C-alpha cells in the first residue's frame, strides 16, 4: 500500500519514543515519551498504581502512540526505573509535585490524565488543584478522593497499612498480585512489579495513597471525567464507591468484564478501545467544559 510521503512521515513520528529522566528533589524520575504525529490530538499522561510501574501501560502506550497522541508514561519515585534517594520517604505531596514538574518539563499543553489506583488518586488531586492544566481525567480502578466515607470505610483505611505491615515481605508481592489481577499473565506481571519494591517503601506508598482521600461530597469535577473499573475488582471500596461517584457526577461508569483491579493488564484491548473513544470525544472541547464524559 502506497501511503505517500505525508503518511510515511506521520508513521515514523508515531514510532519515535524517547526514554528520559527528570531529576527532582530526593528522586530521579524515569519516563518514556511518544512524540505523536504532530497534530492537535490531546496529549496523554499515564500514571500507574502503587507498587506497579509504567510497564502496566505497555498496551495502552502503544495504542495511543499509534493513534498519533503525544503520550508519556512514567514511573513514580521509588517505582520501576525511578530512583528514591536514601533517607527520602515517599509522600503524596512529592508525587504531585513530580507530576506537575514532568508536565512542565515535557511542555505538555493540557494533557488528559489517565491514572490507575494511586495514579488515579494523584490525578484527581492534580486536577482538583489545577483544573486549567488538564483536558480531562480518566480514572482506572481508583477510589473517589472527594467522596463521602462511612465509619466502616474510614476504619478500613486506617487499618490497611498496619495489616499489610504484618505480612512477611517475601509473601507480600504474591498476595498483592492475586488480589489485584485475575488472568494468569496479569498476575505474573503484577507479582514481578511488586517484588521490585522494598516492603518499607511500599508501606509509605500505601500511606500516601490513603492521605489523598479527602472527603468533600459537594465537589464536582471541573474537567471532563471518565470512570473505569474491572468487573472483578474487589480491592478497597472501589466497587461500591465508583458507582456512587458516577451517579454524583452524572457520568457513565464503564465496567470492563473479566478484569480485576489491574484492568490494563487483565483486559488491555478493552481499555485501549475505551481510551481512544474518550479522547476522540473530548477532542476540541473548550477548557471550561467539565464534569461530563462522552
């Protein structure tokens, strides 16, 4: 098939991926950037969950890049290829500053933020503070930061880190993987990612995740919002909180069959299709348009 010079140039541009690092106070962040095709398609930032790394977005990164989106996936400090300096502890405030710094350094103009679990909590907090800096928010299997909490949910949040602290370090990766994914391939990949992180760092990351839950029931998203979860996600209160969140925001909750908490690995094709549909629907939407999804 003769796609012509313009088509060839566009194809080459989409295939150019840049692996880089960004030095931050107390850390050095690893990231991968696909430059896209040079059009005005919405840029995308993919942020992974606690204990995982940017590899959980392999399929989504490839699909978005092939579609021409300028796309970045990165490792949170202390995860994957990102270093956490000795004596530095992981905090939500530092991770939020890292996200802002990455967007600035790569000159991403109002990207869509796609966040899984902790990445979803961080992305919620970012757009809550800086709604003018994002074109939209896609939350994958993450709880509702601003949502109301029952007494039982508050107790479970407080108890989670101490309970995880009782699990022997050598058993923790397998335990987390089996609780998070449902397909054998996804369980194996998830276990390998969790196994790279020291238990003490993981517990700090977990505490940081909990700290991002800040109930404000009257708050509504100031950017276009999409909510996605695996049908078999049983972690935390996601399966009950996300339907309430969707109803409060007036958006559709998108439930992916045969997928657990790590929906990007359990059902990569379904997630790819959803992301491309959402970004196409959001394309060209003015900055003030918020609180609704396609």
